[in-house]
C-alpha cells in the first residue's frame, strides 16, 4: 500500500519551507519515525519522519525546492523490502593494466604535490565547507558536534587552530553560496527593525561582585538541589522580569496607532546556532524560579544545537536578552526584534578599578545596554529600567525577596 509523506502543517506565520536535505533516496528502506528529510523554515529546521515501515518509492521534490503546508513530497510503499544491489564483477586486468609495485611507487613519488585545497564533501553546511577549503582541513578527520554528528564551521575552525601548518602555496579560494532560508529571514527582520523603529540605545554598568559571590557560595548546593548549574542568565532574566513589571512601557508593543501592554514577561533569549541566531521564548518569567530559568535556557540551547527547536518555541516574546559577552564583546547596540519594543544586551565581565566607599578597588564590571523603540519609550523610562536592573544585580538578595 502506498503512503504519502506530507509537509507538516505550518503555523500561519510561516507560509512555506525549503527542503534542506534528503537523508534517504528513492529505493531505500525506511523505518517508522526515521528521519527522511530536513525542512528549513524562516525560524527552525524541521525533521520529517517516515509514517510507516517500507521503501521510499518516489521523491517528488529535490533538495532546494520550496514546498507548502500539507503538500505531498514523497511516497512510501508500505511493507515493501528494498531490492539488494547486485554485486559488481571486477573487470579482468589486461596486460596494459598491470603495473609493477616498484614502478607504481616511483610514479607516485614523482607526481607533483598539488597546492589546490582538497575538494570538500557536499554534505557539509556552506560555512563549514568554505572553512575547510580555506584552512586545508580534511572534514573526514574532524569530529562533528552538529546535528546527527554533522561537522560545523566551528568544528573546522577549532580543528585548524590546533594545527601548526596552514594552507600553503598562496591559495586564495572563494565560494559563492546562497543565503539559507533562516539567514535570509534574519536579514529581512533586521532591516525591518532598522527601517520601522526609531531606535535608541542607553547604557549603564553593573558591579557583579555580589552576584559572583552568591554563585560561589551557593552554586554547589544549587546544582545538587536542582541538577543544573547556577549561571548569570537567570539573574539577568529574573531582574528583567521584575523590572518589566515596574516599567510596563518597556514590555509593551506598537500595533498601528495602539500600544499593547503585556501583563506577563515572555522573554526571548538569544541563542547562537550554526545557521544563525534564534530567540526561543521563556514564558511567564516573572513566575519562574532561578532553577526553572536555568533549566529552560539549557533546554533551548541543547535543542538549538541539535536542531530540535519547535516553531512554538520561537513565537511570541515581549522582551529580549542577548549576551554578546559570551563571544568577548565589551559593548554593543543590540537591535530590537519587532513587534517587541526593547532588548537588553549583556557584555563581557571585566575587572576594572572603581571607587567604592572612598577607596579604589578592583571589581567585576559589565556594561549593559538597552536598545528601545523611541516612539513609545522615552529616555527617562529606558534609564530608570536600566537603573532598576543595576540595583537588583548589585543587591541580588533583594531579587530573592521580590524587592
């Protein structure tokens, strides 16, 4: 019996998807729930599993094709068995094909060394493929950390940085590749933000000495009790959620000539992936414990690395936190993600000299930035919001008391 494989039902905000890659070819045996292909949408990569056991009889669309919700993309013959490939007989070697081992070794030694980078397999993402070509790394030697063990650009770069020899011969390779669907959408959203929002950024700095002391004192007990480490993001997320309750305009959004005030803090947390930045949403952070926040963030990070984020994980959000400090950024002006009206940027923690009680001391300092939509948020509101976060982080016990 023939069974149709269809594109999953996509939400209203996603009109279509692109077939990123097929993991099976026509004639292959497949098992129920085995992944057949990856579909790339504007936001996430979806896996399409086989609905039955059988043989993949027909593939209706190749990789790169655009498909829509519920469209038939393949046909599986249920219960069928894949035909065994006939063994190819080795051709008999003629006199001219026989070459003494000594002559073969001599010819191989005399062959000139190529200065062109070795060809790289087409199964790699474009970024990884180009990184391998420019660094002279053979991807087969690299352990992949991506989805299903795929070698990523970061894997290639990390592997190359551990080698002493670079690409010789003055090779200057170039490669033109189309933007992925996700990267195209990111570009569109960023341009929409820049062109439709009157954006402004305010800055402040935070002494994280007490937060670091609390993590040092309670970190081990916290991990034993909750099975997860106590990070910095939970402090910032909780501080932001509390501040959003006290400064509701920062949590609002513009809809035409109306302002929508949200009585909940659904915070988007920026997570970097091999394909680009995604912002899964922690919902009702104002009600979450530190352990809930840390668990939610860790779950999103793992799902993002393994391609397991769902579309609903990325929808909504009333405010965003991004941490450029993970990559060493000292200061930046993050871009607002519409229809949200503000985004908080965290940065690298640097020990700097400050004056405290009349004494110059070294303290772990971080610059924080708030980019906001100046159409509805005045400078005073933005500054007070940042000061609120600063006061909570410099007195974390007040956060625990809901003050």
